[in-house]
C-alpha cells in the first residue's frame, strides 16, 4: 500500500510553522546579498513581520505555508529567491504541487488577456479567450497571483510570462482551490460557462522538447534565422559550440540574420560570449558586474539547514569589508571578447521578450550597449540594477519541509541604473 496519501494528509493537516519563519528570516538576513536592492530596510522588516504572523497562525497547512513563503520571497523582488518547485521533497510535492487540481488547458497571455492554446479535455477551442474561471475574472486572477511570483525588481513582464507555464500550475490551485474537481470557464462570445475537469499535469499531456531541439538554424534566401530556445547546454548531447560555428558559417552572405532568444530565461553564460564573438568585427571590451556577498564564513547555526552543490559556499575567505554589511568578492573588471574568424557581417536582429532574465538578459544588455544588433520584440525580464545568483544555498525549513533557494552572490552595476529590463529598439 502506498504511503503517499498518508504523507499528503499529514502535511495538509493544521500546524504551526513559526520556527520556519524565524529560520527563514535569519538565513536571508545573514546570507542574501541583494536583500535591500529593491526594498528599503523598513519594507523588508514589514515583509518579515507579515510572514511571522502568517506562519504563527494555529491551523495553517503546508499549502498555506507555501503561499506565505512565496509571498515573502516574491516581495524581495529577486528572481532567484523562491521555494523552488523543482527542489521540494517528495512529501511536499505530494501535498502541494503534484495534485489533480490543475486546469486541463494551456494558454498564452496578451495584454493580460488569456487565450487557449491547447485543451486536453477537448472542450475549449484553440484561440478562445477565457474571461473568467469559476466566476473570477481573469484580470483579478492575475492580480492575485503576481505577488507570489519571483522576478527582479518592479518589472512584471517576466512574472506574467511565467504565469503562462509552471507558475500558474503551482499557484492558481493554491489561491483558488478546486470546488468539486471541475472548473467553470467563461469564454468571450459564449452565453454560459463551459465545465472542464481539473487534472494533474501529467494527465494534460503535451510533448516535451529537448534542449537540442530548441536550437535550430534555417535559411530562406537572404534571411537566416538562428533559434536559441535555451542556454542549458549541460542538457545537450550536441557540441553546441560547433553548432554555433556551423550556423554562423551557413549565414554568411545572407542579408539579414535573426537570432531568436524569445522564451529563453538563460542558463550557461558561456553561450553569451560565444554568440557575441560571432557578431564582432574587432575585439570588444565588456565590463562585468561587481560581485558581493553578505558573509565571509557561514554562520554556525545555519550550517545544518543549508546546502549547495559543494561546500565552498561555507567559507568565502578573508574578503574586503565594504562597510555596509557586504563583502567584496570581485571588483568589476573588463574582459575582452575576441571576434570569431567567421563572424557574421550582415544586419542582425536579436528577438527578445520578457522571459530573458538571466544569461539571455546579459546577452541583450551587451548587444544593446555596443550596438551589435537591432533589438526587436518586448522589454526583457531581468533588471538593469543587477541580479543575485552565482551560488545558491538550498534552505530546508524543518517544520514544514519546504525548501527555499537563497542566492549568495550579488551582481551590481558600476553606475546607478533604472529599475527595468532591456528595452527593444523596435517594439513588436
């Protein structure tokens, strides 16, 4: 007999997670280098106070705790601080995430309007506009979910983009619980709502696309297109550097090359330099970020609760004290990117959108700053004020069992920057 239902029942039972609020606050204050990048100390204090009130409630469930923790981490406006669904234990996944309460259709958002892409229940037509779910208008649903989503700074484009995927599956059922195993969908132009079943993600189906399949090169006469749908090169079987060399060589002589990174959050930053070098006529000096951390040596009382992919994060060494609660890990320095022998010499368009928030944000930033291509599309995710990442600590909260990703390295620009992403040259 499977114990999964019992585990789910135990985790969903009312509890008190006040000790988790204490540990999470202690960890973030001790380790997070960007705690006050987008929020004042007073605002951060208020967010922690709200978390303490919520997790101290008698009768709070693990599902409610997951929402409360998400609200706290989202309020910090850091795209790498969140209770990462991929890192949760089997018990938490069973109780919170892998539940049969998802909608059976996928959708896209355009100007905060929801359009059906594919419906596994075969009830809703592709392209149909959903105006309400269980009587709640779509804009009201989005407003309720956005404060739970990770993102850098005040740029909500990335948050809305994420709602078109896994983030909606995670948070919609937690904020708007299923009534009876079904959902009533109001469609624009239809007189009454259509009833669809709530399902598990696996029941919805859909074809997964490998990292290799997300890289494609095509040429149609004088126009070449290089589609780079992910930078997670560690998941690839192909030699990605060789693929780029061959693609740029095949583009030679074309009047225009479109490099499409829409929908690509990021991954391996080595891809950035490899793409850039194929766009250069001469060496390019690129100034990096200033890297800071909030501690030299991991506080002893946190040692048993955090881990990472190796133990080097536990002691950063005798770093210079910046005098503001931060320590200098690396000063901003310029690096030189050498042009590739087969660099492309025609007109280049870089197609961007809100998903570009990590390594792809960096690519868009370099291309924009140095005029290497025309940026076409929508403002990127990410933030010109910098980001946090580099090393991630995985914090396990003992009472609830929920895991929280905590970035350890802060990347800061050398001059003040606005709270926004990279703006395209041509909006589309």
